[in-house]
């Protein structure tokens, strides 16, 4: 009964990764992936709060056609800060760096990632990226939008003074992302335990792996582009500046060659989280494992070939537009395949409506709308009308916020008992999840109509279309509901740390390896290499009333034992 | 044939009024774009209904009743995977083809288009009618039922011209030309927006498109081309504030508020007395007088319009573009007359109080 010890003995409650060593420096310079993941989580959620405040400023300002309280310059800085921080500091590092760092090595039964020092360095680069962004606000402000389009960003009489620090910040954050990606690729290749073949990995790892490929291959391109932009703005080499014979549209190609794949850096890990949420909280073996796994890789690869669909009205040739439109539709298929497989997983399941599952179900609903409205934008005839309007704003919030971020928040709820060793309040967590769902849809569904009826993006006022005010008002009310949901979430999560019930080892009945070590995990995760079975076969688990969690069913052999008997 | 079948199916006919999703249709392109839009909508409604109803149905039917593990569901089915991969693939190919045809049909402007040259600059639109030698600012008049081609370029940043009711949009780029065309199908006034972010005045970079009957178009343009030439100096201020000021308004207010540039309120007094300080530290008074650069103060205003970077007023960035070649001498005279008579043209809040013909506004 050697391996039983892994599953059934409770690790010491006195020694775990949270209290193994003490002091601020034991955290700031830790090489432990769990601590680094938690530091990422705290930082990313702080940035999410700041960027969220900017979002609320934008929504309240747009309550009236003339704008409520900001000057145009202030408004432009608000939407730039909101967009740049949400993309570079929150959504891109969110799931992979915060949740991935914590969960990925444990899911593999490993002690840590392959390169712990590089991992710590990634986190520090994130902090430096944040400092550069704050610096850009201090040295003259930033009003280019998160896209830094030329010639606006290189024209010093147009854009504000903070462009170079912001570009430096995005550059540094790019390296943070590359290092995390490299680390995860090597970790997944080298540190899988005995018995975990590629097709026995949890789907979250497939998604993280696909993401890491994009991080490593696409991010260098934006790094070079940002450097060129810094040189162009400071010295004037004339590569993007039309006044010097440069091509401002070339920048758009460089930018979207990274930034479209970056959309998949944001959404793929969240899809991985949702695959776990749906399977674990319906206690059903995931349906179509291989199709979900391959579709992640397909999305990662196709994602490199579609950047031109951001430029249908940029004056590029109609032939290029036609080709990019065609390839764009190819990405929609693997996304649809995932949705159908999640639905099929629910069939004949045992579905529980706790907070993680509510976020998982929200994801399916919202991503369906986000994906379907992508058809309007990938289609040439309709995109010409919809490009750069609120229709686009609504679409990418459905994908990046309603899907990627909701997946992240669902993942936080899913792994919170593991990370903190505490259970959060059931009632308030469900209530907040429902508020966020309602608020989100009110905020952003109205923006589809706003856009198709004539509201361009990045407008501080809309005096020419005052009849659209009602949509803005509904949208703002929705954003307040959503904000209340997030505030409640922050309160009960913090409260759980201090007063929450102690979490069992396996509160949901998950089968992947992280549910087999203690909550919170001990310093070394596992005392001995665990042996792996089918991570979606829940039939071997049973509920224990005393423990208020699941454990291995009496009389059912562990995977390792069966094999050793055969041998 | 196909398009009329769609029309019946989706209830869109040429010149539809505003719908739940889209603004009114006022061009030939609008009709064809909307057919594609509505087709995609119906496909979306179908998939949304199918996905969400099965989601809700499963959630109700298979909600957890006990902690006992139920594990008799299927884990994979290759046939169904292939079906739900291939069916959507075929469907998106159809959508792609419909959208591509609609798009390509609108790429080639028809023969014999009426051509307008569009110049975008922070933050106004200028429309030149070379056929009539007329120029419009923030207003574009086009004939009904005749294809119009816009040949566009930008003086500074990338802008983008969008007319929602016409469903046309194209970026306007410095250092090159882009073009689009449309044929208006409805009389009236339609909004025109800049949709590529261009900084502070982006949301005010607006214009109105006036669609007039074809037989009224030519007389209107002939009159527009020459209207200021026969005007007396009494008529010029009202003309300037109604026809020319809209090119200045995104940076220069009439009520004394400081914007990107100095306010026009009291500007003539400041210039006339030389009470303007430049970033160089010089003041205007040292440049006025018979032996100096400008002689009479009117020449300073003329130079500020044609060569605005020469002297930059203290506290401002010098963001103004040159209007060399865009304004005729008599129009510059009109602007100077406007400055001199500004108190008669506006109220204290900076609202314009006269019509172009000099009659008071209602």
C-alpha cells in the first residue's frame, strides 16, 4: 500500500507552503512556484482593481452625450490606461502566471517548474513593467490607446509625453511573458510523472502548453516592434513616419502579428480552466478529450495567420482582405468544437451550482455570444460598417472580459481552497457570480447596438447621436451591478482567509493531482512521485461527510497498484 | 435573384428605416451590407438558441441530487465530433463567400462617378469639388442617385471616414490616397464620423452629409463656389462664421475657453494692441508698426493662418496646420472681418447668433 500514503494521509497542517518560512523577503525572493503564483495573483488583482476604476470613470463619463466630468484629454488617458493595464498587466499574465504557476507543477506531480529562478525573474519583470506604466502617467500621461498606432504615437505634438516609458513597460512585460511560456513548455516536456502521457494530462495543461507556444513565438515580434517605435519617437529613423517616407500602416501589421495571437494567449488558458470547471463540477468525464486538446493547438497555430482582419479598412489590397477573412473563419471552428464538447460533458452529469461552476456556465454563455459576433466582424461586407465601432468594443469584451477574465475568476474560485486552505462563503459567492453575469451582459450587450447604429470607439462625447444615450445609460447601470459583484467577491474572499472554514483536501471531487495533496499544499507538494490515472475518471472517488470532501473510494485500487500487479 | 430571395426572407428592402440593429439605409451599399448582416444574425440566433437551450436543459435535468458519483455518460463519439466540426465549417464558408461577394462588388467604383477630394486633418474634414472649384468644410453635399467617389488623404495622422447610413468606411492615411464610393438613395442629412482615434478632438471630428435632388445639385455647387466673391464687406463676417469657422472650432472657441489654440473671443483686441506674447519671449507689439515685420496687424492674422508655426503664442504647442492653398484671399479677408465683428456675431456664451445671410438666428 505504498501509494495510499499519497492519497489518504493528511499532510501536516502545521507545515505548508504558506508558513514554511517567514518574512517579506522569504516571499519576494522565493523560488517556490506556489508563492510566486500567489504574488502574481495579488499583483494582477491589484492591477485589475486600478484598471477597473478607469473603466467605471469611462462608463460614468458617457452617461450624457456631452460627457459628464472629464476633458477630452482626460478621457483619452482613462481609456488608454484601462486598456493597456487590462491587456498587459491583467489578462495576459492572469491565468498562466497566477493560476498556472500555482497549479501546473502540482498537476504534474512535480516539486516546481523547470526553472524556478527564471520564474521569479518573470515576476520581477512584471513589477518593473507596472513601474514603467505608472512612470508614463507621471511623466506626461499616455493617450495613444493600448495599440500605440503610428503616426499618432510618434508625433510629439499629438500624443502625450509618456509614450516611451509605456512602450518600455510593454517591452519588459513581454519578456516576463516569454520566460513564463518557456518555463511551462520545458516543465511540461520534462517533468511529467510516470504514467502521465500527453493524453493523460489535464486539459488545463494542454491549454497552457498551447498558450506557451504563442508566448514564445509571437511576443518577440512585439518586442522588436516596440523597440523600433521607441527609436522612431526618440531619434526619428523614419520607418513608420510618413513625413520621412515611412509607412504608418506597416506598424499595424507588426502590432497585430503579435496582438492577434495575444488574444489567444488571453483566451486559451481560460478555456483550459473551463474544461476543468465543467468536468469537475459535473463529475462527468470530459467529453471529446482529444478534440478539446487538439483544438487548443489548432487555435494557437491558426491564430498566427489572421492578423490582417484588424485592417480591413486600412487600405490594404482587397485580395489580402479576402485571404485574411477566409483564414479568420478557420479559427472559429476549433472554438465552436470546444463549446460543443463542454455541452456534451454536461449531458448525464451531476451538476452542482457552486461559484466555480456558475462562472464556468457563464463562460459558455458569454463566449457563445462573443464567438458568434466574431462572424459579423470576420465577414468582409459587414466588417467595413462595424470596424472601429462599439460593436467591436462589445465583441472583444465578450471574449476578453466575459470569457478570459470570467474564466480566470472561475479558476480562482476553483483553486481558492487549495491555495489558501480555506473555504469561502457559499451564498455570497453564488450571489456575486450571478451579479457579475447579469451586470456583464447589461454592460456589453447594449454596446453591440451602439456600434452598429453609429457610435465609433474612443469617443469622449457623442453629440451627433444623442439618441443613443439610452444604450449608454443601460450599459453604465450594468457596469455598476458588475462592480458590486466584484466588490462582494473581494470581501468574502478576504474574509475567508481570516475566518473561513478549513478546506478539505478535495472539496469538489477533482481527480487531477492537485486534489491529492493537502490544502494548502506542503512545501514540497508531494513527498513521493505520485502515480497517475485518468484525471477525468471520477468514479473512484466518494464523498466523506466527516471531512466534507471527497476521498478515494474504499476497495478501489490506485492506478499504480493495478499496473504493479500486472507486472 | 439571390438578393431578392434574401429580401423576402429577411424583410429588408432598399431604403429600410432604422431597425433594432442597424441605422436607416441611405445608399445602395447599405442594402447589400444589411442582407449579409441579417443572414449572419439568423445563423447566430439559431446557434445561440441551440447552445443555450441545451445548456439550460442539461443544468435542470442533470442537477446534482446526491454526492454519489454517476458515471454512465459517454466520453467520446467520433461521428458526432466530425458532424459538429464539418457542419459549422460549411456554414462559415457560405458566410465567407456571401460577405466576400458583397465586399468585392463595392470595391470598383462605377464609371462616371462624381469625384470629391477629401482632406482630413486634426480635427476637421475638408471636401473639395474640383469640378466646380468649390470647397466645403464639415459639410458634404452630394446628389441623389449618382455614384460619388471620395479620393482621400490626410495632412497629419491616420483618420477614417465613416458614414453609418451609407455603410461605408475607409481609413484616410497621410502620404497616400485611399478611396471609397457610394450612391445615395435617400434625401436628407446624414452623420459622418472619424473612426480612427486621432487624439483630443477625435470625437468632434464630425461632418454632415447633405443629399440633395440631382437637379438642385449643380446650381447649389455653382453658387457655393462663388458665393463669397460677390459679397460686400458687410456680408463677409456672417459668411465667415457660418462657412469657415467650422474648420477652426475644434481648437478655437468663441466663448473665451482656452482649448488647443487661443480663443477667438477678444482676439482682435489682443492683436490690434499687440498684447500677444510668443514662446520666443517676443511680444507682438514689437513686430507691429510701419518699419516692422507685419506693418498692419491684419498681416499677422494672415501669416498665422498661412504659416502658423512662425510665431507660436505662449502657452500653446503650435499644433495648427497651414491653410496655404485652402483659403482664397477673399476668404482670409472674411475671417479677419469676422474677428473684428465677433461681438455682433456671437452671444456671451459663444453661440453663433446670425445666419449666413446676416439675419439673426431664431
